[in-house]
């Protein structure tokens, strides 16, 4: 039970602030998407291969909000605690490169019976299409990914998250995948609701 709760917390953390799986491509891969699923308002999930203990997954949802509003929600790490139960707090440590990058420290509380821990990371911004994060410190063995914001012809924004996670615990990777499949979509829906809400 403890392992499952820890996975859920790390999956939520990863979905919000995942760094580049590799150097960011000029455009995200859209070939895996099912447009009918997205048009129904559902979160689409793709579980990719697991290699050397690293679970790789992709998530997508359509957001009907102004691009700048969704961008601001994704960048607002301090407010993430309002819709992500495992995030206690987040604050900026330093703004770099004339605002194109920022270093944050984040306090995570996985469960009431476990101590909180700090996670330091760097956000790199490519307005208004891509956000990447590079892990600086923390107990997670590996956490990488990309956020993509892709405007659609119907006026919506396609929000994509690529995530690679190694939690560093002796937990079967099928449990990690199952937990991510359940918890990360909840976060994307929270981001969508916050973006679509009146200012």
C-alpha cells in the first residue's frame, strides 16, 4: 500500500514537472492520438516500453481555453498545490536567461505517514509551445518528459505530456504503469478545469 501511494505521488509530480526525455524535437509526435477520444473530452493514455526499470508513458487532453491562459497555469508552480494533493508547496529560487528558464524548489508529501521531501528542478520555457524540466535534486532516480501545447483548428489546445519515470523502489513496473495510468489523467483534468475556469 505504501509503495502504491508513493508511486501515485511521484506520478503526479512527474506529470506536472517532467523534464526532457531527450533534446526536444521541433514538434511533438501526434501519430499515436485518437482524435475521437480527445473530442469526447477524455484523457488519452499510451503506455510505451519499459526499459531498465524506466516506465515511459504519454498523455493527451484537449483544453478549450486561451493558449496564454493554459500556459500560465502550467508555469504557475506555486498554485499547483491547489489541485495536486501531493504537492505541499512550490517556490521560485531563481529566474534565468531573461525569463526563459527558472529554478524551483518543491515540497512533496506522498502520504500522511511518510516525511515530506524537497525536489529542486529547472523549468525551460519555449513560449507558447513547450515546457521542459531538468531535475536538479531529489530522491527520484529518474524523471524526464515534455509538455507540448498544440493549437487545434477548432480553437482548442491539445495538451501533451511525455513522461519517463524510475521511482527507485523495488516495485513491479506493471504496478507503476497502472498507477500512472490512473493518477496522471486526474491531474491533466485538473489543469484543464483550472485553465477553462473564468479568470
